[in-house]
């Protein structure tokens, strides 16, 4: 199955209720950002240049809302609020 199909399938599985970044990540982002299709979660070397290029988390949020390359808008989480997406971005871009 292609990553985009996986992400879209996850999107159809139900709305995210919590604003917790890890919850959003596990439901919508892990299919790509946990497998290496996109920058891996918690990989500072992969995320820092993106944060720098986009002006930080808010810039990445705007990119995520629009979609990037094969990533659909909002990473497929069409019901996610900006706060929920921001929390997921912070979760992914922060070292564990």
C-alpha cells in the first residue's frame, strides 16, 4: 500500500479528540514520519533545516496545512485544529 493511501485511510478512521501532539502523531503522522517516508519524528538533524527554512514551528504549521510533496493538506487530518497540528509538529521536531 502506498504511504498516501495509508495516510488517507488513517484520516477516515475518525476525528482526533485530544490536542496532544503524540496522539495526533500516532493517529495521522506515524505512517510516514515513523517509517522514513517523511522526516523521522525526533530526528533533530532532519528537522532543524526545515525549521530554519520555514521560520520555526509556525512556518512548518503553514506548510503542513497546505500539504508538502506527497503529504496531503493537514497530513490527512482534515478535522485537526491548528493547535492540534502545532502540537504534533512540536512533538515530531523535539528530541526525545
